[in-house]
C-alpha cells in the first residue's frame, strides 16, 4: 500500500473509532511515540488508542489537513473533532510494506468546547 493510501485508511479508522481497523495498520512490534509517552507493541498501542477514543468521546470527524508522503513515510496533520472539541495532531508514520512500524504523534493545538474550558477552570 502507498503511504497516501495508508493515511486514508488510518484517517477512516480513527474517524470511525474502529480500534481493530486502526490496529490492523500496525506491525506487531510497532512503536507509537509522543513527547509524553511511548507505547511499544500491539498491546500498548491498543491501550493508547483505546485511551484516545475514550478521551475524545464520540468522534464527529477527522480531517486530513496537511499531508506529505514518500514510498515508506507519511507526515500529516489531523484535525480530530469530538465531544471535547477539535484537536490538531501532527503524525509521522514509518511504513514497512502495508504496516506502520513507527508512529510519532503529538497534539499541537486544541479548540475545546466552551463547557470543557469552564469545567477545567
């Protein structure tokens, strides 16, 4: 699969909150890395995405804002809109065939729902 095809499948799986579809895109020994944490292996990545879906609640949409791809890498910004607001997340994926082996991800901006901001204050 091309890196662009990978991005489209990843966006669709995240937008559907389909944990199994997301995990099918990762190698068993893949690593997911953020500034605050690292998840290595299928079980740890499953937990991170489970937490991600739990945090965002019902996902209303995922927009692929920017993307750049080569044969085996993809760099993209997603705008994820859910119950807690809209979050912009930068992602870099390293691919081996049809599977992601390394995924670097970090939130770069958030537009929280007004009631969420007031509850946090």
